[in-house]
C-alpha cells in the first residue's frame, strides 16, 4: 500500500496510549527480530531460503524492530520495506556484476583519529558513538562495522571533545554510529554536554534512522527535553534516512513532530536503491511526503560500491540521473532542494545532470588539505552500466 495516498495523520498510531509495554523503548527493542528462527515465525520463507539466510546473517547480523517488520506487505514478494530489512541471498555476492566493491567506500579509515573520531573535512568532525542500530539496514554503507565488534567507536567522549576544542577549524560535529539515539538518554546527555561551550562549533548533528525504523524512541519525554535544552545553547540538527514513502507512517510523523517541537530541524539523506525507490513516482512521493511532515530533503545518495550491497542495490548513474531529472520536473521548490550525491573517498560530489553521454558533476566537499578541489566541475563519460565515478572515464574540457 502506498501510504502517500492518505495523509498520515488520519491513521491511528500503532502505539496505543495505554500500551505501556510498547511505549517503553528499551522493552520494545527486546522484541526485535534478530534470529532466523524468530524470522520464520513472522515471514514466509522457504526451507532452501532459510539455509541461505542463516549463512547471510553470519556475515552481517540481522536486527529488525517489530514496528518496521509490520510495515511489510506480506503478499508482495517485492515489497520495498522487506528489501531494506530482511537479509537476502544477494548479500553473499561480495563483488558482483556491478563492478569492484570495498568495505570502506568513503575512506573512513584514512581519517580515523582514534577514540571514534573521523576527521575527513577540515570543518566537520564525526564521532562514531556506537556500533548498534535499532535496525541493521541491508544496504548500509557501514556494513563492515554495524552490529559487529570493532574498535571504531568512541571510548571517552570528554577526550573527543578535547580534540574538537583544539581544532578551531571544526565548525560542526556529527554524532553518528550506528545510531546514537539507541544509547540511553543519560549517556547522550554526557556526550553532548562537553560540546555546549566550544565557541567555534556552530552546530551539532545527531545522525539517526530511528525516526524511520523505531519512532517509539521519540516518545521518551526525557530525551526530547534533553534535546530541547541543548538546542538552546548549540543548534542541533537531526539528519535522518527515509528511503520510501511507505516509511512515512503516523508513528514516524509523530516522532518528527516531537523533534520539531524541541526546535530541531530534520534533514533527510536518502539512498537511491534498486527495486526500492528507483522510479519517478516513488521518488516524488517520498520528497513530497517528507516536506509534508516537516523534513527537508537534503541528499539523495548514489548507493556506494559496498561489498554485499552494490551487486543488488546500486542503480547505474545514467538511470539515476534521468530518474532524478524527471522527478524534479514534478517537484516544487522545497521538495526538489535535495542534491543527488556521490559520497566518494575524495569528497562529496554533486551529480548535476547530463548532456547526452556527458555526466556533469560538481565537487562540493574535499578532504582536509585538498580544499582547492572543492567547488570544481567534473565531466565524466556515461555508459549504461557504470554506477560509480571510477567506472566512468573523465573527459578533459579544453
Ligand atoms: S541505521 Fe544507518 S548506520 Fe545503522 S544499519 Fe541502517 S544505514 Fe547503517
């Protein structure tokens, strides 16, 4: 069912006001589906498929909130929600037909300063707060770390804040993960506190997909009060990650309303995913639906060449650029503000459009020390299959 057909607010919330068990986010998290044995009780899966999925979750764990699982249309084997949360045999393909893959497409490791700090762009520091997410999205670009033991997360937030305070070029901090809102509220408070008084910080972002996959987290008054209080001293933004209009439910709308009531702006960073949102109608419904609930469409990412992801999720750039152009023709000014982006090792690159087989790009962020590259225009030769900048030869403009 396309939830755009009806205004979300007209549907009742699944979290009934007297359902105290489901309103307690920590208890609700315990209802997550994390094993194939639990999954086969909820979703129809053939015995042959079951065997394969056991192998898949050994490589990349599964974690699905009951709320998100309930959004699946069980009668539709191609349901887009299903593709984002249920493991697939395609994940066994490490490289795949679409070309080379990597575990670290954004080059995080090169900019790892220790203690969970990634410092790629001079003006932005990213703090990896946890490896845990309410849901482990099958298309995640940090698939190599989410839900897995790793040494990339912050151990001492006061020390992280000292690093940020010592680097006056940093204008903003992204608290990321994993999903920072899966940490207890008092831990989030301890993480934010030392950032309050750093004078050169203009704002702080907390990146989270919880409004989409686990909206009950935002019914926690203590959390909303904490965010509202912090936002008075230091402007807070929440980048989130809606990919499909079916995710724009009454519950997600309520989570957004609560964040907005705390004075927080929410920006959306979607990913273009094959068989999920790679058609004009879905993209336009998504962007219009976001605007309707007060979320700013900010980025539409080209799916990165991630091992176990690219093979089945990436859309060729030629298809992507045409889709985005057609969607933009139907969208009003606010709904079409998003940039179609390649999050590349060298920096962020906006895909502006194409002239015949020439892909027109503009770099908008460059790695620290390579700032001269930011704002440069690039032209690459398109073909029918290339899905990443490196697949397309550059064209020198004379
Ligand atoms: S919530 Fe974000 S970090 Fe976590 S698995 Fe999904 S895409 Fe990855």
